[in-house]
C-alpha cells in the first residue's frame, strides 16, 4: 500500500474509488471507503471516509489471497451478499489530502497490509515469526506453490506477501542445492536487507534471517586464508 493522493480517490468523471483504504488515526488503523471529496480548489483538499466491515477469516491459499486482494480493490462494486454485514452507524473522518497533515490515508491495500495493520500482525501461518519451514506445513505450503524440503526459513506468504515468498523460494532452492556453497555471504546479507525492507514497510522489526551463516562463512574464509 502507499499514501493516497487525490487522483487515487477520484476515478474518471469524478467517480470515487471503490477500493478499501486504510486510515491511520492515533495508534489505530481502520478499513474505510471514501464517500466524498471536497472541491479541488479547497485548501487543503479533504476526503470524507467511512469505516467498513471486513472479513478477517484466514486466507488459506494463493487463490483465496488473490480473491481477497480483488475484494479490497473492488469493495464498493462487490455484491453485498459477498461482504460482511455493514457496520451500524459507521464512524466517519475528514482526512486532509494536501498540505502537511496529509499522509494518514493509504490506497492499494493488500492482504499482508490487512494482517499487519488491522489484524495486528497475527499470522495463522507463521505465528508471527514471519518465516516458515516450507517442508513442515502439513500441506499448506503446497496451497501457495511453496512446498520445499525441510530446513528453509522462507518468507511467510501470508504476512509478507506471496510475491516475495515465491522470490525467496528461488533463493532457498539455490541455498539447499547439493553443490555447496551455492550462495555467497554477500548474497545472504543482500537477502536479509531485501526481506527487512519489506518488514519495515509493514511496520515489523528487522530480523537476522541467515546472517549467522554469512558470519560463519566469513570466519571460515578467514581461517583458510591465514
Ligand atoms: Zn506469517
Ligand atoms: Zn522443516
């Protein structure tokens, strides 16, 4: 997700975006939709947003996650029978879209953003460790096309995202290959940086991933040199 601008909220002919947006207010996050945008001549330009009900049941496969992402993008166009019962007297907020107070409304929300912000980082798959052993998931990894042998510390597809998990699978395949070492200490640390950038985006603290192994490889190289 990213900070929403006026052009994200207004589609062609002044139509309001059907997306679910995330609003950060104080220390809390809310799922909202935009119900009005002020005149574009106003200073600052404001949007009126209203809280909506979201389904928080677990997305147990790549397919379910994609359906969920699709629902987030098309919320106001969805058949109401596919959505949770609307909130009774939902709270509304007026949000500034320009000037110094802008920036607490986010668009292009995906399932990992919902996990991080609205489900408070609670993940049914990795239990909040942000990594899974792709060989020990009792068949769940297969639902995300991520099944591998034991010994992986794969980025969790549910809370970090399917794309980054699939990308990490390629790294793991090289790491676990027969001809060792297949990856350099530098590559291990680059992966750590890449995954930690994603964690930071989602508001999670950084992790060491396989940096201990990189340290070990460096120490070993030192020993053979001397
Ligand atoms: Zn997870
Ligand atoms: Zn395992």
